[in-house]
């Protein structure tokens, strides 16, 4: 959310045919040079100048180069270079373009981007190949849908209009080695120009080891009907567990081309050597069905295919089997190659009061591990020689006094047989320091937050910071927020060092709870005794910046140090068919759906903004229902998750206007009536940049007295309802829309209703989600009194119920009393 973007995103798919209109649009992702990994489906693990698509592998096309850059010096092929807040340094040299931190290692938000000038596409071409070579210890993620910090090809006409969704690209990266990621496909039929964007919004580049280097980029186009092919290439696939048998394959081998295969058996501690049927490196399998020497089938077998061509044709490999077992589907994943499927699980409990207990780590993988490459560094000290290994179980016996009170971190590094390396970093905690019982948090079985067992309904605001509105004073900021009902806050500022101390102290002075970035593991340990920290904020626009397994690993790491607080993430949730949240559910305790529906200043936006809030909340609850069903099916106890929606109250970052007062009220209360366990709003302070061309003004809730008044009106109301909101939901009364639409523009019921019991009274929250007047009836037996809470107005009733007229986007909270019942 720090750099919000709105352009629609398509996942590497274009709907149009190629310019030659000869085939459906296909996008191929493949890897050349040293790119290698072990895929979960036993697919190809390395490819050099070989294109893998569907069930076939063949030599790549070679065509006319429209863009090429080695990055040894700055080049004019890039029309725009983006460097968010000047937080990075760009250095050109023999290795290429190195992008590193420019703030002296200070923790900050960084992003980088390169955008090419429009590349004019020749009329006779219909396909393209893009290759990007880079080196990095981190996996980079672009700003979802944005242009400044993204990896994609935009297809345009002569007037600069995009003719179809952009083609997306994700990098494969590895520390210490250059990896080339290549994207190939057909050019959209109406495109006359292409604009290439490379960039990343996350993770931040802070330490020297986190820098990255771009070495080569090339973009070439061709016509498949008359293009030339590469004349040679290789591909490795497998592994397969085989005892004995033959090597079989199916392929098309045109005249003037050839295809040969070799096999290798992985043996621990030995180099990987590919050989032919006579057991030597000089021979190859050229006839399908040839017997594999028995000595080569006593373990995990890998297969290397060598393609040779004459430039005019290519062999096509369709399948490979070792002793009747498939060496893997030939299809690579739709994104760049993933790392090893290594699993590292700490068997020693953490946190742990006892200091000198041995550290035990279990390392497993579905594929071979080169244990001779094992390296274990603990607290910056190499302890590999002191590790006892029994299979995949690693045990380190600490010397007396070696484990001191606090956080300890280790880095475990291993390679697979083709030298793909992976480093896993994990933390653990030793000692007696902990979160005091009074500040420990859990989730009630319905998702409500409990602090030391007592319910708490968060009423929060994003990005609290020093601004003109508060006289650049955090104490005043929190004092003002407390006075109008807020109890929960976030910051994009650092939570480390003196700045973090100042922010947390100011918040705690006024009794605020916080959801903040952990900074690092040492900072988490430092904040164990801070009562204000309710949740560690570990995902912002999560699906754009992290893979599910990375978020889960981050969550697990934090819980080893602080299992007494929540972790939380924020993201636009998507829709029922393509939820951004579902794959990330296990990554945090709480989800904050980003619900910013007032994007355009149009009648359509005015009609659907409240309906979108309800729809997004439905997606959340649908995801949770599916997740729980899967857990039950797997024999697991369903994990409770909380939801604190983020409701829009800003203008800027591409959004054309603030919500109106009526829209804001209906959106906020609709999220609660639709099942929220807390609420937050984006955002506290805007960030005006009048110096930009064109000027950019981003407004938050402190931008004017009017805007401040609209949001604080709601915060005060909710604060007064804290005990009611913390109560459990009960069955809603029977109600009916008697006049006006019974559905909103997205098909939701036009009246969203929630009921809670508190102090012998029934509180019925009702929100009209249509921009029209409606009338509704509510049925009750033995009704003795009804009052509208927000206005204090008595509602006329009969013994069987009451009716109410709702203005467009009207909100009501009915306080109902029923005779003869203890509510």
C-alpha cells in the first residue's frame, strides 16, 4: 500500500492471436545458462537454449534484436529510470548494473525500475523472445499492476494505446551466480510497439549482501515461418528412482537435426557425470529402448538431452522414461524457475528458557541433497565442523555459555547435484524474557481478538507519522487520535532504534495497540515487554511481493521468538474465482483486506462502492470456509483467523477522490456487518509532492478539517460501542425489503444485517448498500421497545416487529428489547 497502483494485471496471458493470426497466443517461460532447480513435479531442472512448452522441448528461435544492453555503461535505450526516494545507488561496470543501498544501510523503503523507449515492431514479425540475466540473493517482486517498478512487456499501437494486457515476467535469481530468465511468445495482432519494464518493489535492498546486478537484457523478434533456430542446446530432467531397465523417449527429429541423451546417477559426495550406454562420457543414447547399465540405476537418475540442428529445423522431445518411469512432465512452471524444494524444520523447541540445550534441525528434500556442500553458520560463526549428522537430522552441541539470553540466527546452505544452492535463514530464542501474560493475545473461536483473555475490537488508522497536522509531534498525534476514539495504529516508519522507541512510547502513553513491522528478529526480542505491540505486520500488498511459502516461513520464524502476538498481512483480496488471500492464509493470524472502492469520480463508482466492501468480506469468509474444510479433510484442527478490513479514506495514489461522508459511513459499517473483527482506515497523513511533473498530491485523513471530522465521527461511534462490538454475533432477526431494490449492483442483498447481544439488549446493525431508498420490516415476537442508537430516536413498533425507511447508503443500529426474555 505504500505505492498503490491500479493498472489491471493479467498473468502472462494475452487473449489475441499473433500478428500473423496463425495461432492462439502462447507464452513460454524457460531458462538458459545456469538456471536449475528441482521441481515438485519432477520436471526439467536445467535448460540451455532449449524452449520448453506444454509437453514438448525444442531449440529456441533466434531473430532480430530490438534491444540489447550489457549494462557496462548507462544506455539511452531506457527512456525512464526509477529510484524510489533515491534510496538506491546505480553502479555500471564490467559485471553489469549493480543496484545497492544509497542510505548507508539505513532501514528504508526501496524500489527500482527501468522502462525502455518504445520499440518499433517490424511488420513481418509475429513472435518475440526476451532474456534477462541477473544475480541476486533475493527474489524480487514488482508493484502489482504498476509501471514504474514492474517486470513486463506492454504492447501498444502507433498512438501509444495498450492493445491488450501486459505480458508479465518474474526473475529467477541466485546468490553469487548469474541466472538468465527468458520469456517467449507471440506478439499481439494489433501491436506496433513494445515497451519493456524491469523493476522491483520488494524486498527492500538494505545490506550489501542484498544488492543485485543486471548483466544482460535482450529483446528480439522474429517470424516463426522463416526464423532460424539455435544450432545446439541441452536440457536436464528428472530425477527418477530406478533399479534397472531401459531409457525410452518419444521425439520428432527432422532431417539435418539430431537428438541424443545421457544419464547420470546422483551419489552423495560425488560429482555428477553424464554418460551413455557404455558408461563413458563419450557415448550417448541415440536409440529409444536402449538398456541402461545396471551400475547407473542404483539411485536417483537424471537425464540430459542434447539438441543439435542446422538453423532451419529443430528436434522436438516429447517424453522421457527411465525403466518405464516418467522423467517428468516437460512443462516448466509458468513463472521463473523456483529454488530447491528444501524443508528445514527446527526440532528443538523455541522459545526455550534453558540456554545450553542442543540445537537440532531436520533437513529434508524430495530430491538429492549434496551433503558434502553443507554449511551451517550460527551467529556469524561457521559451526559446520561441530555438527553431527544422522541422515537429515543435524545436531549442534553448544559449548557452555555459547547460547546467551536472546535471539540466535543460523544460515544453512546446501546444493543439489547440479550445483543449485539454497540458503535458509532461521532464528530461535533462548532465555526467560517473554511477553507478560497481561499483554498476550489470542483469537477467540469466532476470530475476535483477546488480550489476556479479554475481547478487544481494533479501531485503527494506517501510517501514523509526524506531519504538519500534529506539529511534527507523535505525542500530539496519538493524543488527538485517542480523543476521537481510535485505539489501534500502524506506521510505515522504522520500528528500529530511537525512532522506533519514540513511536512505540508515544502510542503506549495513550493506551494504543499497534500493528507494526518487526524490522528484524533482534527488534522483536527487544519489544517482547512492550504492551502496545499487538501484531507484527509482515505482509503489505502480500501477493505482489512474497510467495506463500516465503510468508509462511517468515511467520514461523517470528513465532519462534514471539509466539504470544499475532502476525498480520494486508492485500487486495481479489474475487471468489481468484482470491489473493487463499494461498496465503497459513502465513498470518490476521488478514487486512485492502478495500479501496472509490477509485474513479464516476456515477458507477458511487453506485458500487458499498457493494464492493460486502463482496470483499464475502470472499474472505469464503476463503476461510474452504481453508477449514481442507484442514478437517486432512485431519487437522481448523485454525481461527481474524479480519481487520482497511477501508478507504484517502485521495491520491491514483484514486481520484475521497469517499463522501455517506459512502464512508456505509462502507465502514458494512464491513463490520459483513463479519469484520476490527476495522482500520487508510490513511493518516498524505504525501504532497507539488514539485513533481505533473504535481502529485496524496491526501489522508489529516488533510482537512472536513475529512478529519468525517472519519472521527465514525471512530467515536465505534469506540462507544466497544463492548457491543466485542460481543458474539447471534442469529439475525427475520427481515424483508418491502420497497426498493432487494439486491445491490453486485448481487448482494441490499440490506446487510448483523446482530449482537449485550447487557440484555439486542443490537441490530443494518446497512443499505444501494444508492436508492429502501424500506424494510423486522420481525420479533413480544417486542417491547426499539431505539435507533446513532440518533437516539424511538422507533414505532407492534408486538410483532417494526419497519424502517433507509435513505441511500443508510446505516442503522437498532437497540431492541423483548419482553419475557433475558437477552
